[in-house]
C-alpha cells in the first residue's frame, strides 16, 4: 500500500505498487527488545495504548527505536537505523488490524517524530490540481464532506490524516492512504477509493467545519489573527511536548500564508451539495 | 512591581505574527498566548528592554486611556506575561 509517498507491503498484497517509491519493510518479530522505557497506559480514543522507547522523546532527537502497543492487538516497533517497522502479535491480532494501526496511527507518528512531515488531522481533496483541507475534531463532519467531494468527482488525498511539507511560497499536501470511512466502524480504514491523489499538491485553502442545526444557512467566515492560529494549532495529529516548538513555527507560517474559513454546515445530508457549492464558489474567488 | 524595573522578553520565547496579532509560545508550559491591540503594542515595545515607566509613558501617549486605568492594567498584564515565562523583570 502507498501511504504518504512510501510503500508498505502488508500480508496478502502481492508485489509493490510503485517500485520508485521508498519502501518501508514490515516484518513480524517474536519478542519486544531494545526499548526499556515505557509509559503508563493511555487512551487513543477507546483503545488503551502505551509507548516504549530506547531513549526519552526529546526535541530534535527522537529515539532511534521506539514502539506503540495497542493492548491485546499488536505492538508496532520503529527502527530508524534501517527505517523499518516490525510487529508483535497480541492475542486479538488480525491482519486487518495491523493494517489499520500502521496506516491510521503508527506510520503518521513515525513521520511526525522523524520530522519528515507535519501531520495534520484533516480531510483533504483535490480541486483544480490543488489541495483543499477540512479541519474538524473527530465526528465533526470531515469524512462526510470528503465523501460529497468524491461523489462530485474530485480525487481523495486524505480522510483522516495528511502530511504537509513547506515549499517555496506555501505548503504541499501529501496524500495518506486511499481509503474513505464515512461511517465510523471501529478499527477499519473504510472503503478503498480508486480516484486518489498520488503526488504532492499545493494547498490552496482550509475550511474549519462547524456543524449547525439543520435549517440554518451555510455560512462562510474568514478567520484571522489569533483565532486563525488557534484553529490551525488544534489540527495537529499528535502533540508530543518535544514537538511543540516546531509545530508552533509551522502553524504560524501556515496562518500567515494560507486562507482559513469557518464553514458552517447544517446537519442535514440533503444539503451537502449546497455546502459543496459554497466551497467551490469561495475557491473560485481565490483564483 | 516597581515602575523603575526593566522589562525584557525571555530569550527563546517564540513569537509569530498573524494578521497584525501576536501569538507567543511559553517555552516551559508549551502553552500559546495571543496578544492583540494594546497587548501587541506593549509586546513590540518590550523588544527593546526598558523600564515599566517608559512603557507606561508610551502607551499613555498612544492610546486614549486614563492614567489610573492604564497603571492598573499594565501591571496586571506585565505580571501575567511574567507568570507565563514570557518576560523577565530586572531590578
């Protein structure tokens, strides 16, 4: 599977999609070794997780070897010395769960900690060769709005996490994985999407979604200043303390460079086309 | 707090300007703070270490505010910046 511009081959997949992409080996191990530090159990949504590492997580120097354990399911280990992922089965292990936790959580964490990209918790689609991002907390409507854009013929970049990279004069969006999950069945990536983006696209605009009562009009409000910064800052996928300074600088640059709107969306599925039109019209105004 | 004390930003405080407003990062707590209007103006003046009296005089000249209100608000504001590890106060 291609995710964030890398290729990871999961069990059941034959060959590689694109041999030109950097490969991340994935292999099973029988024991967890080399990561003596351990956190208490934390909650990732409804799932208990904990981290292991070889050395403490500090800014600008992530551990060479660290792991994420999902209680009872799988422990995923990153080894930076050979850029590989290994895994240890839990008692409830299934191949689909391995795929889910690598794509949805573990590999985005790797990319963020390795400082290869900034990872945002956003939905994103392609419009006119550029990336449009939708910001909202979980259950805030990102996947639903992404689904509407897919129905209208646009390509998918992200349903949940997106990699962002600075470029001259702006930022590029790098697609995560080609799956869309509009109805939240747990620990699944959703349905594979054929029309998905495979190359970085420049980001043109961001929309912070706000669900409103069904009869309200669709509203669009440009955000500025501290409010704009705060909304962007809340869209980071992970907020380890060691990353805060770098994230602060990144968010500041995004706030200075990219337009961000608050998009009021009436909570009525039949009006999604109206929301779509509002976004398209606002994008046309940016050209 | 005495008005002859010199106020200066703590080295390493991260600041970003967005649409004329200033966002600061507390390097210890990793919390964000936003400054607009008069707060932003005070922060700009603090980029050159100076006494609280000098800041007071400049703000009084720049804004339509009574001396008593400004004195109280300025002390509260500076104390808040200090409490959040954004400035240091020198005797």
